[in-house]
C-alpha cells in the first residue's frame, strides 16, 4: 500500500511577541524565515515519491538524537504522531519538532519511524550545508548575520541593574518605580541599589532622609531576580559609587548603571537584551572595542570646538566614544580593563588630563568628585566606542530629570521624552550589522575604520576617502618604533592633516591603526598584485626593505595614473607647521631628498608616461643589480637614492630638499638649540637611538604623546 507522510514543524510563539522567534516543544528556537524554510524543505523531501537526497555532503561534526513525544503516542493505533529531533552541527544546536500524519497500515509504524529518523538526519545535513551565510538566526529578521547567536540563557547571561542613590527620595522612588514597571520577558534580572551616606558632619540632620530611602527600597517588590541593598557607612561620592558598584563575575555578566534622577522606558530591557544578542553574543558581529551602550539622547560633544551632532533621520544606532552616564550599559571585559588601568594610573599619581576637552575643565574644578574624566582618558587611549540611539523628536529610552546634586545646582527638568509603546512608530529591535554603524570621535568627526589597501584595485577608493585636494602623503613606517609612529600621527591631528595613508608591512601596529581610522597600504601584499619579484620571497630585513622600496615606486605610479600628486615621507621626520608639499617654494613639478627620504611629484600625462615606461622598470633593474652585488643597507637600497639617479638620467628638473632652508636635521643640532625660522620639516637619522629621539623631540616641544602612547590632546578642527 502506498504510504504518504506529511511533516509540519510544530512550533509555538514565545512570550516576546515582538521578537518573531518560535520555539519547539524541546525549547529550542527558530526565526520565522527558518521555520518557513524548514517547512518547505521537509514537505519537498517527504511528500514526493522519489528521494531528493542523491548528493548529501558529509559533516563529520554532526551528531544528534530523535526523541518521541510521549504525549503523542496513541495506544489504540500504535502510532507516534510527533517526533522531536535535536542535532548539534559544528557546535550549533538545531532542533525540530515534527508532526507525522500517516495513511496506511497503522501497525507498520516502526519502519516508518526509522525512515523518518534517517530522512531527518539527511535533511539536517543538507539544510545546514545549503543555507546561505546570511541566513538569520536572531530576533530581528531584517538583520542578516554571518554567524549564529548564542542564547543568553545558555551562555550564563546575567544583567544587573545598578541604581546609585544618595539623598533624593522623590528621585530614587520615581527611578525604581520605572525600573520595576519594565517588561523583562520572563528573564531573571537582578537589582542592586547603592545608597551613599551623608557626610558625618551633616548626618544628624539628614539621617531621617536616608532612613526614608531605605524604607522605600526595603518595601519595593522585585519579582524578577535578586534585590540587593548596599547602605554605605560613610560618604564616598559619585566617583566611588560608580567605580565600586561592579566587578564582573564572568564575561556573561552585564551591568546597567542608573543614577537616581533617571526615569526609564518600559521598553528599555527589551532593547538592551536585543542589543546584547546582536552586538555581544553574535560572534560574527562582535567587536572588542565596543564597551557598552547608552540609552540617553545624544546631546553633548566634549571636544572643544567640536562639530554639532548632526545625524540623518534614518540613523537609529551609531557609535560614539563618549560615555553616557544617564543609563549606561557596560560590557564586562572593557570595564575590567578600565578598572585595572585606573588602578595603575592612580598608583603612579597620573591625572586624567586630556587637553582640548571640556571634561578636563570639569576635573580641574571638581577633582575626584567625578569619574567620567578618568573613563574618557581611558577610552581615548584605547579608541573604544559606545553604542548610542537616535530616536528623533527628542525621544530616548532613558531621561534625566536633572535634579539638584553634583551636576546641577537646581532642577533643570527632563532632558528627553520617554519612548514607550504608545509613541513607538518604528521597529525598536531592528539593529543593523555593526559594520554599517557610523563611528564618531570626541569631536564628533566620523571615524572610518579598516581602510586597508592590499591590491592596486583597492587603492583608488581609499585615496578618494582621504584626500581633500590632489595631494596625497604616503608615510612609510617601516623600521620606525611604535611610539614614534603614534607621535607622528598626533602631529597630523594637531595640524589637521588628513590626506595621508600609511605604508608598511602587515603588523599588529598597523592593524590597530586601521581600527582607529588611519588608512594603510600593506606593502608586501600590494606588491604581489602588481609585480612578481624573485627577491621578495625571502623574509629577512633586506628583502623586506626591497619590497618596501619597490612598493613605493608602484604606488607613486598608481597615484599618478589616478590623477593624484603623491608625496612620500618616512616616519623619522615631523611636519612643523603644516603640509610642506603645499609650500609656495615648491613651484617645480618634482621635489626630492637625497639624505632624507622625502619625495613629491605632480601628476601629468608626461609624468604618467615617464613613470610607466622608464622609472618603474628601470628602478626594478637597479634593485636587482644591487641585490646581486650583496647590497643590504638603506644607503645602498633607498627610494630617493634610486629616484634621484633615474630623474637625472631622464633630464627631469627637480629641487633637492637639502638645498632648501625649510628642512633641519635634529640629530646634528646641538642640544637645546631651536629650529630657527622658516623650518617646515625636521628629521633625524633612521639609526638614531629611540630614547635620544624622544628626548630631543621633548626638548623641542614635539613629543606630544603620553605613557599610553596616546595623544596628550584632542584637537577638533571641524570636518
């Protein structure tokens, strides 16, 4: 007798109706698109007469089991109407609960059950291998992911709400009521309340207020998890309240810190939970430089003379370096890192002074009463970012009533309108991939990370993103110490020079600089896309130098072809008061150093032809000849040395840097001597001791990084 099997996923909508997730009876969940896909595949496999599993790829890490649902067993018919299948495929759990409807002999259920078991196993193997990488597995169907999200419950997820209170009963009662009224989706969420004590000189006057706060907190009903009250014996102030409130017990514990004059939206937890899922637990969307999320409306730019906050209406989320104290979610790893950094700097007597920041003025006035200058200094040194919201119409999930306290002498009123269900006119849980979120620094300048050139085809788009005019500055950092490179870049920020790109071999330093927004060319990888050169196979210092020199020639040629005017400098020099390539004394088309590695040429049809037909191929021949003679030093193999010879051979007119008065060698300058007037560029020998370089630059006022290799100042020069 012909037997037909119809298989339908048995699913139930979970409590969170906004998430559009589904759960099987065994408790594992699927998105709406996954359910539709599973249903289509199963019906396709089991309702047709012929098997469609001819070519099933093997998956060595696949394991699983089939479990019959006891409630579905029918004694009268001897049939099993539903089967739950749970499989672990490459460390990812996939589960199905299937209903079976059989037509035919009821007593023949065992062969059918075995057939279904094997078929489901084949299906899951085929399903896992055929789903595209962007297949969603998260609460937001509009957010395509390339990896799977761990369920916070299975990962030990814990969120603790930390409420910092002092002497404002009306404020803290309003705050705690709003927290208790939020929707926690049947999750377990803990509440910790830290009540600072009055100074002992005033304790006899204000003890009643403290006791009233304690009574209110004691009576507050909290059914969502643990409630802990920490009543201090002495007054510690706002800095200690923040810094001592939390030390994460694991990498899955999160703190949401709330000062007592805040009021929260009932939707705040739904949003935070979804944000943690998308930007922390999703491994393909995780960035360790993200330290948390602020629920306050963005209003403040701490950099002096910084840009105004301007965001387009379509931007719901963005990244901003500034911490937001009016409802701040903290991720565990960055917070631990900050606390250890804070301890080290306090022990050394280092102050959180960051010139060019409004918050530094606050610290000079209020001292250790506030904590944000410490955190801002740490974030600046690490180039970390915070997630912010932009909900339009002055709406936010957290609002500060700005009651009198450390920050306000008198009540200023709510800073935002609370977003709730009645005013929600968009999908709150829609979250774009992290790479799609714009990043902004303390000046609210956009930071564009990961601009890395590995091939000639990638050069044009990166050059277009950095240049304002036609000039491009290529900075070689080969053989230059990390501190010197970072000091060099701080000078570029000071001078507002942004039309540059770094050149060097792939390294941790260059990768970190690209994360901070500095564009980079990987010399060895770039060279492989334009030239096969036998000497580049070796990994010794000479071979690395050769690759760098050849890469310079090809990059100049590529820049000229793209219509840019390339200027090359090494990291063993600094610009004094601006871009030297814009100097009026450089009227000629070509400018070249001899003892100093500096070069500039303007783009033209004749220049493009000369570099393509003569300079580059002849430079390759000269490098090959030098290598065959055993040359191994910078003096024997240098870009400017080869360029000088070739330009002279072809009758090109150019100026030498050494014959111009604006270049000075600080290695030859006597100690404490000034640079003199009209100097545009200072340099030092490449083999000069790093400590001597630092000391000399410090004497001249040109060493502008601190002990963290971070700029001592934030300089806002507009867009």
